[in-house]
């Protein structure tokens, strides 16, 4: 079983609304067929139950799981882990075009 490391933004807005926080690394098992959202859910289940992320349909229709994956806007539910090299950490940040509420959750 492969492992994957995610570097995930953990933080919240300051008084002016600008995001403050840090990147936190998590290493979890990677199963065949996983998408980025599956890995985020595994991180929540196994290491960080307080990690905030938003999702709804898990079918690429609603857009609520939008995040920046390695600097590019993506739907986490549609972004296949097989498209990335699991030996390199994936960087997951909230969409920079929207104000951060907490961690990966933005005010859309």
C-alpha cells in the first residue's frame, strides 16, 4: 500500500480578514481509485478530526469542495490521486479568490 503526504493549510482569518495559519503535513495510506477529497476525509478520520473542509455532492456538480491543489484550482472530489506522484507532497490550500473561514473552507 502506498503512502501519500499532504501539506494542508490550517488556519483562520485575522481581524482584517486575511488568512493566518500554517501548512501542516499529514501522511496517510493511499488506496487505488482515491481522489483528493478521499485523502482529506482519511486525514480527518485518522489524524485531524478538527480539519475543516466543505463538500456536498462528491460528483463534481456543486463546487463546494474547491481548493488549490499544487497551486491550481481543482474540485477535490474530481481530482484523482493517480494523476500525481505519491512520492512528492501535495499542497492543498483554500481558494485564494475567497475569504478563508477556517482551514480549507472559504466564504463563497
